[in-house]
């Protein structure tokens, strides 16, 4: 990594509970490609001031994580169709003070469903109704899934999300099972109050054919560990993190790394 200097380009991430995933992934790629860039994670105390800082300080890129993916929409100048279609933002690109917002979470979910060959006739349970859940549900709809139920205690947000994409809503799992179960809540996330908790009960895991947890840290959440032990096909949040971060990197720099460079950055990210 270059020594800090006045010509260095800065990118940042904003999250209530920042991790080192993005910083390690992006900075490793900057180093491999010889770019005079640096990436730093922040936990903002005031979102509006943080975004004003992105604009005023000429920060090139800004990743947005929970719980800011929806609130940040009102603070940018333009929404790319990827963000506008699902009312959720995870990426901001600053071009001479003009802030354009994108959503690369959707791209990551879409690619992983396809690369894992998850049959579209599977029944699906999606637990959660926040910004990442919007990206997940939209990707399911666009991939051709039709039997999808959103599980969310908040009826206003849960029902609205489900009905927007023609799916069903339930307040609680209440013994429900499906072929594909997806956790899009913070349950199991490192640093959170439910780090050791299962986001789905063991009977739902046993009945599932594919288990998907979007929580990226730790890479092996309690849900993923339980699913592996049960012999289930799994899709991890670490995989989501790699794909969405790669697409962010391309948006920020205009450079698409080779597969080998991405694998090296991914290995470095996971070795923390």
C-alpha cells in the first residue's frame, strides 16, 4: 500500500458495526494493481453529516451497510436503476460532487442463486425485511421463484415487501419449512447481541435443501455451521460480500481485476 499522500484517493464504508472485510478486500486489490487509493471503514454518528463529508471531501466511493441502506437514499443526487428498483442503496459513487447510488447486493444474490443452480420451483422462506432483504426478494423474483414467503415481525414493512413482489408475508416462522431458507437478519452476526443464535430452528434446517445466510461475519455463522452438519447445500454471506465488493470496486475505480486477483483479495480478506 502506498504511503499516505495528498494525491491518494479515498473510499469508505458506513456501518453500525463495521468489519474489516471491505477494508482488507479493497486495499489488497489497490496494492495488487498499484493504485494510489485507500479504503477505511467508519461507524457514523450522524448519517447526513457523513454523506455531506463524502461530497465535501471528495471521497470517491462509499459502501453503505445496515442500517443505513434506505435512509441514505434521500441524501444522494441520483439513483441508479439497481437501487431505485428496490429502494435500497449499498454503494455511492462521487463524481465531482455528484453522488450516484447503486445496489450491488442484488447482483451478488442473483449471481449466487444462478451459480449454485438453485431450482426456481423451490419453496423459499426469507427472514427479514430491511434493505438487504429487498435486494434478496427482488433477485428471487427476477430469477423466476414464485413460492416465496417473507418472515418479518413488522407487518408494515414485511407485508409491503412481500406484496411488492407478489409474494406472501407471515409475522413468524411458526413451524414453517421450505426448500430454500434465507436469513437476512443480523442474527448470528459477529459483534451483535445474537451472535451465537440460530436464525432458523433446527427443524427448518433439517427440512431445507439449501440454506443461505447473508451474514458475512463470521463466515461460518451458527446457521451455516448447523446446515453443514446436517449435510445441506449452503450459500454464505462471505460469498455475497466478495461479489458485491468486487462490483463496488469496479464502480469506484473503473478497473475490473482478474479472477486470480479477486481470489487473492478474497483469501486475504478471510485470513483475518
